[in-house]
C-alpha cells in the first residue's frame, strides 16, 4: 500500500506516492537509508523564472539530504507519524520559506532544546503554513496538517507568542 506525500526540496516540489511505512519518521531518520523513492510523480519548479515549470515521471529517487520538508498529504501518511501530544506554536525560517507550525516537544522540555536532543534530522510539525520569502511559483498547497521538516534546512526558529 502506498500513500501520497508532497516533498519540498530547495528547488522543486514533488507530489507522489511513497511506500507505506508503519513508522515513517523512524524510517526517514534511518541513516542507512540515503534516498526516498516516489512513484507517479508530479513535479513543479519553485523558481518562477525557471524554463522547466512542471513535469511528470513514473519514479523519482531523492537523496534525503535534499529534502527540506515533507507534507504528509493523505490521512494514511499522517497516521504513520507518531509525535508527543504537547504542542507549541513556532516559526521556522528556511532559505525559501517561513514555516509557522506547532512543534511537539517531549515532556516539559523547552522548545529551544529540541534540536539538541533529537535522534535524527527530520522532525514532525502540525498545522503548518508556508510563507515564501523569495519569488516562488504558486504551490499545490500552502498548508499541511502534518509535515516533516529537515532540521538541517532550518536557519533558526523561535516560539510564537
């Protein structure tokens, strides 16, 4: 069984089907898995001046180090991500987007300590809104119920009061 996800890289957004993983977050953080395969892909260049606007491919392989964020589009994809129940509204700054979203720190840990104790590069957020910082083509969606973000692309972040 596959589920639909939307993958943001620095230059593209790719919507396609990923193989179902019971614990997707654990799988994406596995250092032995270097790539993510997507099937039935619809791609869009984020740069409005790019000659290549959109494309379709039956299969695309992405190096995980190029993934900025993953919108877990389908309910099945969302259900595959477990996270602590506590939420704190935060603002994350990347090279292309400001992402307003709820982070899920464990226990009473301050949100500013999350990156120091995470066991991988990818972490889940909920109720995310994407705000482009640079000229960007119109996105398939500017919000996500569940999104996984790659902390290596986060320039800085803070709690939103």
